[in-house]
C-alpha cells in the first residue's frame, strides 16, 4: 500500500464514521462546547444593548423612508390625474 492509498483509506474511514455518527444521533462537539461558553462581560452586555437600540433606530428609519416613498408616489399619481 503506497502513501496515496493510505491517505485515501483514512479519508474514507473518517467519512464513514461521520455518517455512522450522524445516523446514531451522536452530536458533534464543537470547540466552543469543549472550552465552555465564555461569560458575558459588562462590555459585552453593553454592546448587545447598543446593537439592540441601533436595530430599533434602523426600523424607524426604514418605516419613515417607506412612508415618504408612498406619499411621493401618491402625489405623483394625483398630478397625473389632473
């Protein structure tokens, strides 16, 4: 058995074992699970709060932009009807 066949055999075995693991319902351990979830620091909580506020502002701006577009469309249609 040469080196190429050996590598090909290893890749095939990993593939087969992953299929078997999936069929048996064995979960895959990710690096985060192995390390444990990091604790949220004060800065992380502050940044999450800030992102939430910014998302709300974006929603308001999108609503305003759509309302202005609808108003402009209505005004153009009224001018055409004259």
